[in-house]
C-alpha cells in the first residue's frame, strides 16, 4: 500500500533586499542581552551572530526567546559559547552538522529569480586556551570551498595582528594569519576602531571573514557606535538576500459566526437541483455547490488579515529606558576621557540597570501569574512554558553518509525513511486537488 504525501510550499513573492547582520559578543551579560533584544525587536529582518551568550543555571541560552525569529545553538553540549538568531522572514536552513559548542552555522538559500547564491553564515568563538583556528571552523571552510559555497564568518578571535588594525601581533594572531593565507577568506575589518573596550585596554579581536564571492554581497561594514553594554562592541553590515513577503492569513478564532450563518442561509435558500437526487452525478454537483457556499460564507465572515507585530517586553518602562540612556552617556564619556572615575561611574550605572531589569522582569511575571483567573489564561502560560524555541529542522544525514542541502530534501529523506514506498505529490493549493470517486466508493458509502 502506497501513501500519498502532499506538501505545500509557501507562496513567497521575491523581493531583493538587504538583511542586517549584527555580530556581537554578549560576554555572558544579562544587560547586554537585553540591549541586543531591544535592537532585534526593532529590526525584523536581522541575523545576529552571537558569541558568549547569556547562559542560565540549567545551561540554556536566556533572554532571546519569543522573538520574531528562531535561535540556533548546539544541542549536544551544555553552556554553548555561540548561537545564531535569524528572522522568520529570511530563507535560512540550519547546518546542524556543523553546530558545536564553539561554532554555529546557517545557510541563506539561493534564489533563482534574483540570481543570489547560497551564503553560509557562521559564528565562531576561539577560546584563549586553544590554538586558532578551531578544527570545527577548518572543517566548515573546507566544506564550503569543496562545494563552491560562499561563507561569512563572525568570530571572537582573541588574536592580535597588524592585518586587522593592531600595532603588534601575538602568537595567536600569527597562527590565525598563517591559516587564512591558505584559504580564500578576506578580512572585512576596516580601520583601527577597537572592537573590545574596557578600563584597561582597547583592542581589535572581533573579526569578520568572508570568501571572495560573499565579500561582494556585504555592504556598509562598520563598528557600531551604539552602546552594547558589553566589553565587545557591535559590528554591523548589510548582506544582499531575499526577504519573504508575509502573506495575509485567516484566523478561524476571529470568525464572525453571525455573518457566517446569515451568508450560508442566504446561499442555501434556493437548491441547485430541486427534487430527488437520482444518480451520483447530481450528488457530486450538489456537494460541490454546498462546499462552495460554505467556503464563500467563511471567507466573508473571516477576512484575510496581516499578522500582528509581536510586542516587546511589557515590563520595560520609562525607568529602565532612563537608566539605559544613563549607561550609554557614562560609556561615551569613559570612551572619550579614559578616566578611571568615568569608568567606575559607567560600571555603577550598568550594575544598577542590571538590578532593576531583574526586579522589573521578576515582578511582572509574578504579577501576571498571580492574576490568572481563567483556564484560558492558564493555558496561555502553559504554552509559554512549553515553548522551547526550537529551531527549524536543519540538515540530516542520508543513507549514503551525505547531508541534505535544502529543506525539501530533508522532508523527502524523512518521509522515505518513515514511510517507505510513499509517492510524493507536489501541489501548491490543496483546494484544487481532484478526487476521482469510483462507483465502488459510492457502493461502499451506501
């Protein structure tokens, strides 16, 4: 017996545009995570290549869930030191075979309409105790070179070299440079603006590397002047890609039942074929007419609507915004004067903001849970707690020991493994499928 599987592809109108990529090292800081989250809420077509995220007590990444995108990190080790956040509006496939504690990678899918190629985006952390480059990064770059794929690597190298603006080179910088000379990677860092700033030093250790083809797709690379609330400053650039155009949808829960009932009664007042139905052909006509009337009534009672934008933190108020601006002012002053007193003022303001964030978020959650008075509200809390922010299904290993290269190939591989011998039918609209009813089916129905 064969199983027919019909899968629907999202109808997306290609619109060539730029997505904003932000490279940031959060230094395991809660305040830096909140600052990044505020930026992601305002940019709905962004990719964040993150190193050293804020880790909770159970080893999970905190502060970046329930956004308008997905968060990818390794699932085989605790306390990951890299992760990638990407918007739902981007055509992205996770490369799970290359995800580890110190590396995370995704792939921007190619677009035939615009001619944009596939681009791999990777977030890499190079620990100070290890000799750069890490072996996982070498394997990923070799994979991209062998398959002709473009790649952009955002890394916290903890290395110094004049090639990216430092006056002197350390041993880590020499080892990394020797490796880069054996690849087709370019260093996108420009100028001598420091990417790591604290009271004691200002260095350039956060690097953006890109292959020759990917470098042509990167525009406006710069070290951001915005306060990241971390020792590492943000690096931002634009990358040519295709943005999904979200299609309007119907929400059955918002159906006006009175309008639906009235419309359906009006359409059923006059039957198509009055009298007794004598054969299957007349039954088919009546069924199609009834189905059409039901759908027309439903479409009138439940019109199409655009998805509502996700709201930000409800507990973020004027007090926290005022403290955030104060932290930024102290940071800018400390950067300009380099005085110990100004750095201490910045540290004190940052510590106060962190305490108030914890107080406000905890109080808001306790207040919300304490005001639950109905099953609907309790069910909403259950959904929030059950949501693990799982990312999309990425690449999986096939029987020939290779990995899938597209979401469609991944779905096909899973279906062939779990439903051997199934037949695939590609159809974009389920409503237009024709079901040919045989005489045997009618006899069975009788």
